[in-house]
């Protein structure tokens, strides 16, 4: 009877161990999730007047989330615009200033027609006609000279405002950069500034990443290089919190062409001494994958 109990117990233990081995999931590589993070920095210098974001908030591309004080830039722009208006006010009105000479020319040309008719009827001498023709030529030269002088003056004033217009365009660009515009869709991972703080050009304001697609950085050995290639589909497994694994599909987007030591996140020193190759697997994120989570891959 005792022997039968021993045999039964051994059989149960063996069955249990066999079941455990059967349920054990084998992996080809493991690593942790990361995102393509972007640090958004200030493009202007001044006091942050408004900054409406919080960590974990989802932002859309082109969304305005705040602005930096731009009063001095605006006032400088108004000053330049006033200078441009003053210079343009000095430009001569060429048609008006030539109108007197042009009217005189028309009168003289009418007089020439009258004298020409008199010469045909022997009521005037050819010399009188010649004198009028000479007057007409003089008037034409005067008009041409006056028009040239006025045009040069007008062009000179137009050139004087070009540098001012460029400065206005520069100020418009600086004013636009005072608006804090989010450049890409993503989730705010970290916030580095607050409203009413002073900021400068290039100072980080917040960090953002698009978490709709997340990257699993895993490490494979040189022997596994032949089993993987770019754009290959692989199985990605993560702990589901219930003692099992959540499985999804990922795509290999990058394979390092240089070997490196296994990262220190690997527990044993011997394993860390091995040379491995890093790979990136792009996974569509349904919200359950977080930056820093561990995951495993299995080649298909």
C-alpha cells in the first residue's frame, strides 16, 4: 500500500513538471519598449505668458499650447512700419509734377498746327513755324529730364524702405515663434517649464512622443542574425498581469550593423559580457504598452 502511494505521488509530480514544461513559452530575444522622443524647445526669449499642457496629455500637430511675451517685438514692428510710411510719403507724384509741362506742350503743339496752316496761306513765315518746332523740342527735353529726375528720386526712396521691410519680416517671424505650437501628434512625457517663468531661445519646454506606435529594442546573438531581416514580422509577447502573456505582431525596422555588449539590464555578469546586436521592432500600441516595459520576441 505504501509503495502504491509513492508511485502515485511520483506520477503526479512528473505530470505536473511535464505540464509546466509544456506551458513554458520560449523566446528568441528580449528587451524593453521605448518611444521616438522629441524635446520641444523655445524659439523665443521672454516670459511665458501661457502654457497649457500637462504630462500625459495628448496633443495634435499644429495645436497652439501657449505663447511667450511679444509686446516689445510688436512695438518695434509698429515703429518700422511708421518709418516706411514716412519715407513713402516723400515719394514724388510724377504725373502731377509733369502735368504743367505736358499741358504747355499740348498748347504749343496746337499753336504749331495753327501756324503751319498760316504758312500754307502765306499768312505766316516759315521762321515762325521753325521757332514753334524748336519750343516743342525744348519742352519734350524738359519733360524727359524732369521725369528722369523724379523717377530716380522715387526709386531711391523705394530702395530706402527695402531694409526696413526685411526687418518687419524678421519681426513677423519672431512674433510667430512667440506662439508655442506643438509640431507633431503625440503624448507629453515630461514638462520642463511653467507659465510666468522666463525662457530663452533653445531652452527645453517639454518632451513629446507618438505612442500610437512604440518600439521594442531587443538584443539578438550573432547566430540569430540569419533568422531575422528588415520588415520581417515577429511575435511580440508581454506579461498580461495574469500569469500569462499578451501576444501581438511587430515589424523589424532596424538591425544594428555593429555588435555591442549586452546591456546592464541583463541580470548576470556572464551574460552581459556577451556580444549582441540591437534590433528595433515597431509595434502598434493599443494603449497597453508603456515606455520602459519589458517584452520578448519570437521569430515567425
